[in-house]
C-alpha cells in the first residue's frame, strides 16, 4: 500500500469498505442476519453503514456526475496534459463550474486521470566563455511591463523513431512568459540564433532593455554582442555552469518538450516534429493557463498589457524550498 499515493490508498480503502457494506446488505436481506452483529464482526461502524445505505438509496449526485463527465472530457481531449490546478481553471473558464483544486485532484486520482506531465532531468555541460557579459539579470525574473527583459536559449529535441535531432532556439519575455520568437533547425549554429533575434526585433522594433543568455558560442560572438549594443540592448549572461541563472528559460523549455510529446505522440520525422513544435508553442501561448497569471494564458496577459499605460503586475511568489537550498549553500561557504 505504501507505494500508492495517499489519495489512491484512500480510494482502495473505500472500495474495501464498500465491499463489506454490500455483504452486510446482502446477508441482511437474504438471510435476515442482524446488522449489529455483522458490523461488529467486520469492525464497521453502524452509523457508517447506514450513511452508505441512505446515500446509495438516494442515488448519485447529478452535479457530481456532471463534474466527473467534464473532467473526463477535458482529460481525454488534452491527452491528460492538465494537472488538477489547470483542470480547475479550465472547468471554470469553459463550463462555469467552480470547484476546489483538492476535489478535482481526488476525482482525477480516483479515475486515474492525473497529468502525465513529469519534469525531466537535464545534464548541462560547462562551456569555455569567449567575449562575455556580466550576470546583470542576477536571477531577478520579475518584470513590470513587456519588453523589459528577454531571455533566450537553445534546446535539443530528439525526433522519435529516427536518429535525428532538432534544435529549438526561442526568446521569452519575462513579463508575461510569452514566446517572442522561435526558430527550429537541424544545426545548432550562429545562424539559428541570429534568425531568432531578427524575428524578435521585427515583431518588437524597440527591442528590449535587457537580453539574457548563457555563455554559448552563439551569444559570445563579437558580431552578436555588437549587434545588441547598436540596438541599445544591454547584454547579460549566466555564470559558467550555473543554469539556474537562466531558470525561467530552462523551465519553459522543459514544459514545451513535455507538452510536445504528450500532444503529438505520432511524431516520426523531421517534418512532423517541426509542425508539432509549432502547434505546441501555439498551445502554450493560447491554451496553457498559468497560476501566476490567475489562470490567464501568456497571450492574454500580453494583449492586456499593450492596451494600457500601466500593465498589471504579477509578482513571483517566493519559493521556500529554493530559499532554504540557497541558505544552506551560503552557510557552507562561510
């Protein structure tokens, strides 16, 4: 039993109890055995048995049946991508059903519909920096308006059923976590990075105030650094071997790759993978609500921000686990 989650254990225990309740009901009706003695033998409270019996006679709650049907419908449609929080948001947005996250979790666990999303572990390789910039961002991922801080990186995507790889280069705005631009290529080179930035500047002619990346050779090239300088964009780079300095981008890449293979299990070629990446980013922008934005998608938050001179602020809630981790690191350094 210990290998199961708490909700699953409770479900199994409830099924066992219900089996006993049915036995008591059966033998009481067929053989007129006394309920009191059967409850004592099975170590069951008579009050619990009668509560089950009256609930059984009334039949299932229509609201509960509707809720379960909607959860099953959404889970099937989105291939179990949504967790309990996003499922709760979608139930409210699409069907107007307001239900607590814990209740949604219990139902999803009972029906084996919990999200198949799992964070993946990555191995990062240190690079020898060329022309570098200071870590000006310094893990300050807060932004009060669009186009203040952009972060970028390249991630590798292994194409299923082939020995081929794709490289996804993307630029993310830290205000609304929107994908400003993205490019896919079979080659991890400077052209890929240049095209990604060029598209971002075409869509946002004013550029951004701060541009943060790791110390990959594509970003440390003098010509690339000079390009940013001419645009009046301040360049920032992560410290060597410190992927946490670009944590927002790393997290986004993990989410995109998980969604990619959940929504598109049929990928079997370079062409189908590129199309799937495009549809995945479209899904992330327009159909992937985020808790920090009160259930809004990045596209909605960005659109709202450009309609006003005073965009709404979405502060990042402190992560106590990460704070505790860094506190331990500081104590070790002392």
